[in-house]
C-alpha cells in the first residue's frame, strides 16, 4: 500500500471534532481545581460554612436549568430518598472531609491523591457488598496503590508532635472520611440510583449534602465569612465552573459516549492538582513521595482496567 504523499491539514479538522476531543481533558482539568479552590477559600471561611454557601448558590442556579433544559426529575419518593443518601456520601462526606482536611493543613495535592484511591477502595468493597470478584490484576493494583500511598505518607512523616509535616492525624482522618464517603456513595448510587436523571438527580444530591453541611456549620462553626475579593472569586469559580459547568460538560460527554475517556483521565487529577499546588502554593513532595504518587496511580489504573 503506498504511503500518503501529504498529511491532512489542520483546516480539515472541524472545530466540533477538536472541541469533542478536548472535552474530557477540560473536564478533568476543571475537576482538579476544586482542591485548589479549597486552599484559596478556606482562609476566609470555615469549611462547612463555605460548602453550605457554595451549595446554596449552586442550587439557586441549577434548579432553573433543570426546568429550562428539561433535565427531568427522579420518579418516586423512594428514588428521591436513595439519591439523597448518595448525595450525603458523594458530596457531603466527600467534600466536607476534603475541605476540613485541607483546613487542618493537609496539602491539596496529597488530599487529591488520597481521595483518588476511590477506585481501589470501591473495588475492595464491591466484593462483599455487590458480589463482584477481583481479578489478579486488580489485586496487584490494590497492593501497588497501598504501597504507593505508604511511600507518600512516609515521605511526609515528622518526628515531632504533628506526625506529618504541616498537618496532624486529624487531617488524615478527615480525608479518609472523604475517601470512604465517595467510595460508599459510588457503590450505593450504582445499586440504588440506576434510574437517576443526571441534572435533576444532582439537584437532589446537592440538597441533601447542603442540609448536612448546613447542620455541621450550625453545630460546630461560628459561620463567619470574610467577603474578600479572593473568597468571592473562589466561590464563583467553584459554583459556576465546577458545580454547574462541569456537570453540564459531563452530561454532554455521556450523551456523546465519551464518559469512559473521562474515567481514564481521572488518573491525572492527583498529579495535575499537585502541579497546580506547587505552582500556586509552593507545596512540594520529596523524591520518594513523587515516586509513591506514580506507584499509586499505576495501582489505580490496574484496578480500573481490571474491572473492564
């Protein structure tokens, strides 16, 4: 077969194809900025108060979008209840744990890496809860993931009282709660929320999570906010770009059958977050920690590919 004498020009590639190809990368890049937003906003508001205001503003904009785009609502009170429970776990426990851990001093890149273990924990829990069996590749991925995170945490050990450099055991527990929330919430949603419309279901999840976080703010925080330009811009970014635009982008990807590419690119969230945190906040990992991050990501890849 003869070789082509010329390559296709850029003009031959339609803008719509370029946009479609870039959508998964854009979605994951936007998702990684959620951890950076926590670092920018938490000096000006307590975590539960911050998240409650974020969800309240998001719902104010998202509910009219459901009506405008005819996104549909969950059918039946039972499905509403199941979606609400998944929202408490996927958004309430997850975001509450991440924001609280970052407020207690955990680096944003490390928080992203820890909650990025979600596919590993989900796979481990899927066997007793859903009856799914793990392949040899998945067991290897679990072992690598645990080894990698041990290297990362070991590189941050502090011989002093803080246990880790810049944060203590409380921050680690908080992010572990976030990891458990997103993992259990994923399994719960998979089992009980199969008929959930994405946009309308997201509203129900945000409502449940907002109530939980509002209760946390009422019981445990002073609920004071410094309305500085940094906080306002961070809040607008998290509401408009993360909580609304990213959801609409995800809907478009699912509609076009590109959701699997998003799932694959999620492996890049921890290193992208770590790079952003290094650039913006001078957060650094030693060489052993960076090696541990790479081993952890390989483990996550093996677990997810094994499920396929």
